[in-house]
C-alpha cells in the first residue's frame, strides 16, 4: 500500500466534520419524533457511525475508489414529520422495510442499468447544482460572521500556492482559533463518553410500512444515491453500482434495530474526498475515503461526544468551510457539464433545476433536475437523428414534363 498522506487524513476529518455538523440536528429531531429517549437517540448515532464507517472502509478498500457512504439527510427530514404518532418500535420496522427494498434494488441490478444511461455531462451538471448552494453559502453566511469568513476567504486566495493540499485544514484551524478568540466556540457541553448501542425490537405495522417505508426508500434512492453516483461518474470513476447499493441495504438490515434508519452513497462528503485537495492523483483519493471511514467509526463509538463537538462551531463557519472545500469539485463539474456544446442546454437545465432546491412530492431537486436533463438530452438526440436522416435521403428525381 502506498504511503498515506496527511492530506488524506485531514480531508477525511473535514468531510466527517461537515457532514455531522450540518445534519446531526435533523437526526435528533427525527429520533425525537419517534418518541426515542436519550439512550435510544445515542444508539441511533452509534448505529449510523458504525454502519457508515464499516461500509465506507469495505467499499473504498475493495474497489480502490473514494466510495463514501452516509446517512440519508432527506430521509431524516422526511421522518421528522412522518414518524409523529408512531412508536420507536414501529420506526425500526420501517427502517428494516426500507433497507430491504434497497437490498432488492441492488441485487436485481435495476439501478445500475439506469446509471449507465446517464451521460457524463448531465451527471456533472446535477453534481454542480447540488454543490452550488455550498458555493454561494460561504458568501451569504458573511452576514452572520463577516470578519471570520472574510479572513477565511482571503486565506484561501492568498495562501493556496503555499499550502497546497493542506490549505483547507489550515483554514479550519484558523476559523476555530478566531471563533475561540471571539467567544463563539462553545465547548462547555463536550464530554468524552462512550455510546452504548441499544437493540429495539421492531413492531411491524403494514400501514406505517407502506406510508413511511416506501417514501423513505424513494427519497434515499432519488435524493441521495443518484447524486452520489453522479459525483463518482463526474470525477471519472466507474463504481459497481449494484454491489454498492446491496452493501448499503444489508448494512441497514443489520443496524436498523439499533437506529440505523438509512444508508446510502454520499454526494457531499464523497465530493470532498474526490477533490484535488485530498490528493493530486485521482487513483490515490480512496485513501481519503478510508480516513472518512475511520472517523465515522470514532463518531459511532463516541457518538454524543462528536455531535456536541461539531455543534460547538457556528453554523455559518461550517457552511463557509464546506464551500471552500468543494470549490475545486464545483469548478470541474461546471467545466465538464458545459464542455459538450451539442447538449449544453440540457446540462444547463439540469444544473438550474437542481440548484433551485425545490422539493416536489417529497423528492429533492437533484432528481427532478436529472429527469429534465435526460428528457432534453433525448429530445436533442432525436432532433439530430431526424436532421441527419433528411440530409442523407436521396432527392427525388424531377419527373415533370
């Protein structure tokens, strides 16, 4: 095995840091909606950390690609309203049912067949739309932390030639120091404690399985797995989609009784690991994903500690760090998406609809952006074929007298 660099480890930490800091509160709300107590909520974070860690390590090491899994943030948002009035035992049954559907999808190969039909330009446009909010977020967050974020941006511009792959860790350290000096880094609730898993016996209720389990499955596949594979494809990787989907589904089946509600391929943390900041060599970037897996495991074992640590940093700082870390990936995605002049309009529609952030029928804008892009792409190809056919048809001979 080649040498592991500090940039791999630092990128892995930053990816996990951003993922937990930006979405842990949603997990708390979802668990609370199901009536989970404090011990059960801690078990949810244990199951999620262990599941994401093991699956990320296994897949990245096996295929030597930066294959990063994550919890389903849109799925957790769906659960906040959907689990109201249900018991935590019924919630666990829903998790098992959704994970079973994901496993079946992976085993049948349906998802992989669909992915092969997505052009690289459309995949890149969808990825750019997903990352767009993080790019503009670092500027909109200046209204809350103008001095700190302006300093971070200046450091990025001025120090990039000198720090190279260590630039983002340096900016994160700088932001933490400035937050501490300004009294905005609250570490009072951070305690080093081990998280204990708690087995919850499922209570199968067909009504809740169908009304919540199927939407959770659809949201996870459309809003998480599709963008996740788009990230890999846009960065030149060719992952075994069916095996990855099956792995995440089986992981959910094993850990659902402990609170692992959904596992899927990650778009955000995956994109961070595929950035040149992780490694200039794309073939070595899987080591950053291995670091993510290691930090995931720590986050599972010390679940409540990690959540309290990441929550101590102002949210606007998290948004700015994410934007700066994803800037190279966003630039590459836009370049790839718009490089094909023939289908540039289809890619542009994909990007704009995805970036709009609209949510229709409980499914995020990335899915609808992809659908619109594929429709435009298909229509354009049909128009080109019609034009080509007309040009190649022989002209009728003039038989008039």
